[in-house]
């Protein structure tokens, strides 16, 4: 008496006094043939068994293999979003601040989703960026944002601090003809087709380059920018390159993430830390006149330069600058003035930065990574 037939994600049946595995719950399957662990595979999300046992693919959503045109995470977030080739968007991971954009509010944090959820944007998405607890996307030239708006990073114009939940993407008022965007920890910067930049959200370290350190709850045009060709936001700094390849950076320079000498970024960023250096406006980064692409980490910045070299500046405590050593805090002398081209390093077509690591995708398909690896960031033991 009292012996129940119980299996994970399945019905248990009793036949002739013996427990046996019955029908699997909807969306699950017994792919290893071992009844002991029940129906162990979620066919809706498993990349090894997508929709059916043995059907492997790179990204599985709702039991179907889908092709990702872009995969986006950031140095500040615990969630990931994938832009699919059909223009739809999927996000997964930590949804405690409603940053997955599913349209359903997180009722009792933590709200983790291991399977990709459809972001509630009915139109085709062309670009997406993720912050610490928010995300924004471009659709038909307009910007939609969702998640936390604590510092105005959604650009909705709400009084700050705004602790309301925003699980459904909301259109940012006043933004049109947007081409690209990047998200910092708690701020967002967008690039228009006219090559201007607009920012909103946290600005305590001058990362919005507005000449002050006041957070902005609605989009603010960044003066003096007329030829932006690429933009990247770190945790508390922003860099962009113009049409000729000159790099400009603004924000927190405490660990030289801007690539400029401390004396050039000498505004007081925090009343409680008078020795913290920053710039409230974009500064020309010396020596960076052939920039092609930019990646911004928590406190470091890397660029690709013509011809096919990579240079980095900022914090280097875990080797994220790729200079062959970890020296605590990187300096201008050892970083941007010393680009590196390791043996076998080819033409870089994409550069990305995590909090304390950096990866470069080569034209021949090779992937190079360096920096922190405590949680397997580099994809190597």
C-alpha cells in the first residue's frame, strides 16, 4: 500500500503490480529510453531534440528549428534575445524585471524562462539591444522598449524613479527613422538614418554625452553628432565612430574605458567619489582614426581597425584587453597604442564584448576569445 507510480513529465501506470512509464506530458519525450528519469526532454526548447527525438538544430523555439539572424546578449544582462530570419524576436533567461517582453508580467520573482519566448512585437524587427534589465528593438524605423524603467532607459517620459512593470514592448515617443541602437546597463542610445544619436536613461557618469549627469526619462538628441556610423554602449560609457573612422567616447573613464588620459576626462562623476573620472561629452580618442567596429564591455572597449587589427583599452584584470597579460587596470599606453594581430588572426567581421571578456569572429568562420573564463565565457576548458 502507498506505492505510487510517479515519473517526471509523464503519467505512471500500474500493470500486474509493476509501475511502468505511461504517456508523456504534452511537449515532453523519453528520448533516452530510460524510464527512471521519465520523459526527460522538453521538445519545445531542446536543441538536441527539437520537436522530436534526435532532431538537432542550433535554436529551437516552440518545437521548431529556427534560424537566428542575430544573437544578442550584453555585458550587463542575464538574458539573451535572438532575432530570427523572419524578423520575429525570441528572448529567454532572467525575466524578473519583465525584460523578456512576453506581455505577461512576472508575478513572483525570480522568473526564469529556459525556453525562448516570443516577444510581443507584431511587426518585423530589424535590430535589438539588451541592457541589465531592459531591452529595446527597432521595427519599421521606430523603437520599442520593455523591462525595467528605473532610470528612464525605456524612454517613455515617465517620472523617475519609475518602478512600474513593462512586460509588453512600448513604442518610444518621438523616435523615427532609427537604424541601429545599443543598450548600456540602464541607458539606451539610438542611431538614426540621418547619422545622429539620441540617448535616454541613466546618466550619472555622463554616458549620454549631454553635458551633464542628469538621467533622462525621454529621448534627448546628443548635440554635435552628425555622422555616426556605429555605436556601442558599455555599463556606464558610450563610444561611436564617425563616417571617417574617428572614435569618440563619453562616460565613465575610471578604468580608462574611454581610451583617453585622465586629465582629459576630469569632470567629477559622483559626489561621493571625487576621484572618479568621466566625460560628460564625447571626446576624440587619440590615435583611433581607422575604426571599423566597436565593442564595449563593463569597463573596457575594443575596436577593429584597418587593416584587420584589434585594439582595446580599459580594465584588464582578467585579460579582456588581449594584450597578453593582466595588469589590474589597463592604461592608455598599453592598450590603444598597442594593437595586436596574433598568429593566424584574420579579418574580423564582428566584435563583441562581455563584462570581462571579448570575442572576435573572423571572415573565415574562426572565433577568437580572450579574457574572463570563470563561467566558461570563452568556450574553452
